[in-house]
C-alpha cells in the first residue's frame, strides 16, 4: 500500500485509493485558489494514482499526486468539496485540453525564440568582454536597478535585479566606497550617488547580509557594487548578456580608444544630411535599433520626447561617440522630424 505524508505532518494519504474522477473540478487552497479540471488519471506501482490537471484560468497543465477532501484541509494543496462535487462536461474538458496543449506549444516556441535572441546578445557581449575586459582587472564595478518584491504583511523581504550596467573595472577587490562613487558619475541614472552620503554606504558582510553596496536601499532603485573576478571565463559568461546591449555599458575611456563589435560598427549608414543647418547621421545599430549621431544637443528634449535614449558612448566608425538610440520603427518619424530626405 503506497502512502504519502503531508508536508505539515498531518494525515497520511493512500495513493492507491483514487480520490477523484476524470472531468471533476478541484481547487487549489492556501495559494492561488484557482480551479482545475482533471483531464486524465494515470497509475504506476511506485507512486499510485497521479492526477493530470488544467488550470481553468491560465490553461496551464499541472500534475498532482494528492487531492484531498476539503473537510481534511491542512495547508496548501489540492482539494475537492465532497459536499458539492462538480464535474465539467467531457466535451468542454476536451476543448480545454486542446487549448491548453496549443497554449503550451505556443509558450515553448516563444521561450525558444527568446532564448535564441538572448544567445545572440550573449555572443556580442562575450566578444566585447574578451576584447575590453583588462587582463589585470580584479573586479567589475556595476550598477543594478532593484525592484522591490517584499510583502510587509508577512515580513517577507526580497528584490529582483531588472537591469545591470557595467560602469568600469578595478585592479583590486577591496570594497571602497570612494571608488564606487567615482564610477557612479559614468551613468546618468546613478550620477546622484557621486556625492558623498553616509546613509548610502551599506556594509553588510555578515551572514545573510547583502555585502558592501552604495545606494539608498538594496530593495529598490539603483545600487552600485563591486563584483570580484575569480575566474575570467566565468565572469565573461556571467556578464555576457549585460555587455551584449550597448545601453548597459557606461565606461569612461582615458586617452585610448576602446573598439567594440556592437551593432553600429558594421551597420548600414544613411548619408549625412543637413536639417535646419544641423548635421545628422542615422545608423542601423542593431536588428531592432537605429542610432542618431550629429548635432543633437540643441534638440535633445525633442529626441527624448520621441522615446530616444541618450548614450554618451555608442560605437560608431570604430570609436566611441555620443548618440541617441531609437527603435527601428521610429526611422521614418525621425527622418520626417529632422527634415531628412527632402
């Protein structure tokens, strides 16, 4: 007789006894409270009965080995109301299964396409780091944009990093806040951290701490930290995706040119033209982006309003130049506003 024990030390469940039937509606309790329909039930000697479910809200497909009566509710799990047993018509279950399977295939195709795109970005980033990460570098100085995912009601504290920007390299691994402040000025969105503020200096090198970082809070907004390089190849692999996007590289060069392989280096260029006595140049910077170079200072507010993103260190003609990044879909609008091709 197969028995599985509840995670919370409650009653045991005999998985050799079928709990529900095909087409029966059950509900998740203690988490999402979503409803599911059982579209298939399988059995094997090791685990007993296994229930295959479709989420009625998301159409995601799930499995469960334990479905218990609601009267035995104990923690998070799948339950059915034995006093109000509900079934879905077989035809509706079949239609839902077809939609759920199509949904799964569509999701997998999107995931594959996204992973292919990310790998293309990583290839560019790995190449950039191979050429630009100094051989004597012992650490990276990076800025991370944190998103708060805490829940104060349950005393749950967490955050995720939604963007990482490389600000520079260091020849040592010591955590020095004056060094972090120096690199903060490389990036417009972290420039405010350049000014000394004791409250922004966080020293949390203890168990469960967040290490040394510069910023208002670890849970929201920008922070700056140092990432030691213990293995060059591992570091290149870790930051390949970040470095593959030119918007994520904000490194000041001193005296020498840094050559990169970012999109504009080999992109198709539109001829330099005049518009209101100003000179502009539009470049295919990547598959999805164009870059605008030239006399843009006087119209920066206009370009920003059009959705452009200024970057002082784009790569153009094998050298660093200030310019603006736009989506490829903005080309015609940009040409019209700048009076190009007239």
